[in-house]
């Protein structure tokens, strides 16, 4: 299963202030992501430019309205994401727990949010699958009986 | 809490076993000692709460267990001083060194991981034993989980692992990375295991459960780990690219009723774009492809084709030529023949040329009992309009297939061919009627 660790924006990130090379944040982030790579769980990770470089399109009664950034309420904006593939929700939780404070250890270190991605299984019920499950259960019972 | 501990264990298992194995030089024993740390965590954490640094906690306990073990052994053999010297060379003479072990010496951890991988996948073990051991010590799966994944009995898997550990100990396999001279052969043995685990999930040969995504995920994860540890090994990257690209197609491999869908009939919009991107990106780093790299390039030809008819079959045929050079096999020849059958408007290609090749392959002993050969013949014959022969080939394939879903697919095909044959004979009798009518008039 896949999870997206979303880093919320802050006033600083929205102002385009990058973490300095000396505060160790970049190194910490890099080390964390290297751990993810070595564990074979990292799928993708990116930082996003401030919302001043983006735009929104609002749909209303079939009409599109384009609204240029920047947008207010920086906490509701996204500054980056890390997508991981793990075996369980608990594992995702553990990796999230190890995520470094995205904006440093002083003061407001930012906030991350973890969301699970939809998987194939989440879509339309597949009648065949239930059948398969049943046959598989029977097969396992058979094997167990033989063993 | 139990689930949480299991998750932490899974993340840390390989590192713990690797670190302990460096001390005790026996991965079977190392695994047992590392498991002791897990048992302690299961006892204490629910009571005392999760430690601030659970990984470091586990590492400290595991290493302490390792040293206790060595002390007991040394005491037994009266070799105390020797042990003290040995621990000093390992940098383990001060207990205070244990805790930060996770954060420092990243290179040492990588080295332990590589040793662990090469040891668990040692060629003295059969492929099945290697797969079980790899899932246990590298992926951190429990025996129960491995048994479930392979649809085997738990006792069977447990025995397989015990026997594998014993074989390694008996063969005197040290906890070392292979020497340069044997590195390629040993690496092949590692990659084979990952490939096998993926295949077991991808195309279960037996029974109704023909797709086991959990095994594919484990194999992918292992391949990603290997690529992180050996970023310059062409075949490691080739295998990773191959698995990413193949896994990308998994969501399209069955229809709404759970039946298998063949590659060329898949709804390509359901392919996983992220995995395709990862696969293609990894493939770009492969400069001298071996057998896996070439298969990945073939998979890339499919991944790049937005529609099945856009597939660059000529390039696929050429890639199979290259593959046959380094890893000739009847299955490669079969797949190449299928690719040749798909090339249009080129002399020497197309279904008729492919049929000659397939008929030649049908003489091969190894392929005679291979259902896909007959399936491929059925396909080519059908495209040549030889429905009766196609039906016969389909029946032959059906007789050789055990997998329930594949059987269903083939049975449906026989039915479809019957329908063609019925309509063809109806058309033929119409023709005769027409001719007779003409004669009469």
C-alpha cells in the first residue's frame, strides 16, 4: 500500500525562503530519504515552489475560472510530498514518525499529513475475486488436510 | 502496539541480523539472537511505552545478546582474553558504543547488509530455500507470512528455513562479501531469488490464485534495496527496471470479473504511470544490459506503446536476438517467434514466418509440455485463418494448463473458435447452395 507524506506550507516556505546550508535541515531530509531508499520503500519525493508560481481553476456550473497564486492560508497549502510503498499502515506510521521536522527544530517546525492512496482493490467490487478467495480458502484447507 | 512493533521489526530486521551476524559470523544464530530482541520488545514496550528511538533500542539489545553469546562460548572454551581482543577489533568493547550504532558508520551498515544478502542467497542453497531465507532475514517476514505468501504450510516453511540455516553452517559459509572473482556468480544467485519471488507472485503456476501481489511487492522492495546498495551493478538495475515495468501492468492484468487479460488486450490506461516512470528511469542507468537489462528493455517497448498496435515489434525481435546471445533458451525463442508474428509488412516476419518457427520449437523436448507454445501456435493459426488447427492447438494448451484462470481463458478461446468454425461452415454451405442454385438456373 502507498502513502503520501504531505508537507504543509508555512509563511516562510510561501515566501520562498529556502533552508540555509548550515542549519542541517537539508542534510537531515537527505539522510531520511536515503534511509527510505535503502529500505526499498521510497517511490517519489518532491518539493513544491511557493503558490505564487501556481494557479487554481475553479469549476462552477460547467464554467472554468482561473485564479492566479499566491493563495492565502499557507497552512492549507502544500510545500512538498514523499510517497512511500509499505506493507502496513503501522509501517507507514513508523516511517512518518521518523520524518524530520520539515522546517527545522526551532519554533514552528511545520506540519506533515499522511494520506493513503487508493489501490486497485478499492475500486468496483470484483465478483471473481470473492470466488477466488473462496477457492483459495478451500485449496488451503485441502493442502492443510494433506499435510 | 503489537502491530506497531511488527512494523518496526520489519523495517529493522535486516539491519539487526546483519549487525549481529558480523559479531557471531553465523546468520542462523544471528537471526535467533535478533529475534530475542524482538521478544524483549514485545514484552516491554506494551508495558513501558514505545522508546524514543525504537530502532536503536532493538540494536542495543540484539548486540548485547550477541556479546553474551560470545562470552558464554569463550567461557566454555576458556578463551576469555581472545574474546576481549576480538571484541576490541569489532569496536564493541564498550557498551556505550552500541546506542548510536544506527546513526554512525552508515557504510558499515551497508556492508553488513550486502554480506547478509550474499549469505542468505548463497548458491549452496536451492532457490526455494534462498527465497524463504531472504524473505525471513532480509524482508523481515514471519514464517506465517511467508507460508501464506507461498500458499504453503507453516511447518514446511519453518523446516525449509531451519534446513537452510543448517546447510549454510555445514558448508562453512562465512559472513563475508564474495571475492571479486566470484562476485558475478554470487550476484546472479541473489538476483535469481528476487526474480523468483516476483514470478511466484506474478504468474503462480498452480491453482486459482494466479496473482499474489504481496509477493510482487516484496520482490520489488528487495530489488529496490539491492539497487540502493549496489547502484553501479548493471544487472541489479536491469532487474529492478524489469520488475518496476512488469509491476506497472499488474492493475490491468485482470478484468472486472477477475479473469486474466493478455498483455495486448489490456486497458493501458490502468497501467501504473509512476512505476513505468521509475522503470524507464532506472533503465536509463543500464549501459551494458545483461539478461535482466534486456528483458527490461523489452518490457520498456511495451510500456512506451500507448496502444498495443504502437508496439515496436521489430525492436523487440532484435532485443530477443541479443537475449538469445547471452541467455539462449527455448522460452526466449518462443517469445521471439511471437514478436516476429506481430511484425507487419516486412518480408520474413508475420504470422506465417512465426508458424514455421513455432513448429520447429514444438519439436523441442522442453517446450512440448509448455502450454504457452501451443497457445502461441493457436494465436498464429487463428490469424492465418486456420481455425480448425487453431482449435486443436488451443485444446493442447488447455490439456497442459493447471492454473484455473488460464484454463478459463483458453476454454473461452476454444468456444470462440467453435463459433467461428460454425459460422464458417454455415457460410460454406450457403456457398454450396448458391452454386447449386446457379447450376439450376
